[in-house]
C-alpha cells in the first residue's frame, strides 16, 4: 500500500524557467556589468490603476473600524462583485447571471481545482503548444491526456480531432504561448464537438482583454450552446495587473449538466467546503476594475502593452522574420530562424543580443522550433530588443 499520490512522480520537474535563469546567470557571470532585456517571463510590469488602489485603501480603512469591518466573505464571492461581473458580460449581450459567477484567487487555482468535479477516468484533451499547467494539473490528478495537433499552417487554431471522445477540453484564447486567437468558427466547432460528445470545455480567458480586433470572441459564451458545455476561467492578473494581488472569476452556467448533476451546484458545494472566500480588500479592488473609471484605466494600461507589441512586430517585419500573435495578445511567437531549435535560438538571442525569451519547447512537443517574446516590458526595452533583432538578421545570425 502507498500513502502518497504517485501521480506526482509522473509530473516532469518544472525545468523551463529554472533553466532559463541558470543560462542567463551563467552568461552574466562571464560578462559582468552587462544587462539583459527580459522578454521571457509572462508577468505584468504596469502597476495597479488608481481606481483599484483607491478602492483597496478604502477597504483597508473599512477593516479598521467595527462598524465597517468585514469578517469571512461569502465563499462564492461578494454578491456586489458577482453582479458587477455578470453585468459586464450582459453589456456585451452575453447572458451570464450573478449566481453563475464565482470569484476566485486567480485562474491557476481554478484550472487545477475544478478537476475535482470530474471522474478521474475522463481524459484531458490539450491542444499543444499549451500553458504547461493544464497538463501538469491533469497528470497530478491521474488523468490520461490526449494532445490533438495544432498546426502552424492555420495560425495555431486548435482543431477538434476526428475521433469522438468524451473529455475535458482545455482551450485558451488569446493563447499563451502562441498569441493566436480562436475565431468564431473555430470555437463553434469545439462547442459542437463538446455537445456531441458530452465533453466539457475549460475555456481559459485569462487574456480576453487583449482582444482588440472586431469579430474575435472574447468569451466562449458568444457561441451558441456554449452554456451547455463550457466553463470559462478568467483572471484579473493580466487584465488589470493583479498577478501579485490575486483575484479572478469563473463562470459555471446553470445549463451545464452532466450525469443529471449541475456543475454549478457542485461548485457551490465545493467552494463552501474548500475555501473561505477571497479577501474583502481584494474584492473591493476587483470591483473597481469593473467600474466605468476602472475600465477606462485598464484600457490605458493595455495601450502600453499594445504599443510594445506593435513596435516589436514592426522590427520582426523589418527583419523578415515569421511570427504569430501580438495583435490580440501580449505574446509574440516567432518561428526560429535558419532551422535552429528553440534553445539554439534562445542562446543566440542571449549571447549575441542580450535578450531573454522563452523557448517554445517548454510548451510541449509542437512548441519546438518556436520562441515566445512577452510584451510585458518597458517601452525602451522592447524598442531596443527590436533594434538588436534587426542587427542579428543583418549580421546573419538570424
Ligand atoms: N492561464 C494562462 C494561459 C496563463 O498564461 C496564466 C498565467 O500566466 C494563467 C492562466 C494564470 O493566471 P493567474 O495569475 O490568474 O493564476
């Protein structure tokens, strides 16, 4: 007999970011005084906006006085925040009700925790390249994983497999790492597939706020019947700079029923047992994001990253390099030049141009041959990185 969850032995060590750090540190040791333009990590660089900060200061003050003090918050979220999020969907003609919204501590927690609702025999379907947490959480949970191919020829749009399988389907749009966005037609195919096969889609909308092109869905519920087959997991991390503050939301529609069981009711039961809610102070900050002022401020915040992406894409265009993403995403996914693999490209960028990026191999088999640049950086660093990449091309490294 074993006491432990042996599935943990099947999860690969998380070498990717440790490896990146080790290579950078080793290079810096040999080249003291040099600085690296860090476009590797997907963490935001712009601070919280003024409306959020004011709301959180006020909430701290509330906690200082008996008449305004709050103890435990409702496990599924502050009703005011749940309603504000529902209204924010409704404004875009997406019919989400407040009791379908669950306030969370961020998308990562939810992507793993939600697996608890499903039988372990249900496989996870993960189109790669993908955010590594999907596979790791599924392996820790003891699930088989199916990797349908995503192909660069269609701009990394995930396509449902021919074989009809009942599964938990992870979809991410705009995607990390490819920066690709699922078109309406692409999501329609997945919703139809999921309804046909009784699958459940876990739609990761962590980057939805970066969509700026008309006609690209920001929510899977823009697709007919999605409320019968999809959970939407969102976060304020990238939307509003909450990576270190922690608040997100998950939508579980009332219409989502499997084996005569309501996923919404199960999640209420889960949350009321396994959490005691998100902090009052953070939820007040989150509420400010959904105010008129908050929405205006986050648009300005996104402008910074968008301008970065435009400047960087211009540099890649000037250098004649191929890439996806950037338009509706803070990530630019570049094809490795001259047949190099992703770690080879990483080394050239580091050693010849002092740019740190993330090798595509870290995002699964089909990420090999690609490299990810994050636009969560300063304007100066992005422009300088662009200039250096053009130089790499002119000097025949790329
Ligand atoms: N989903 C994707 C695709 C991400 O890239 C990230 C973070 O980088 C997350 C989820 C996690 O977000 P959170 O900070 O809300 O846990």
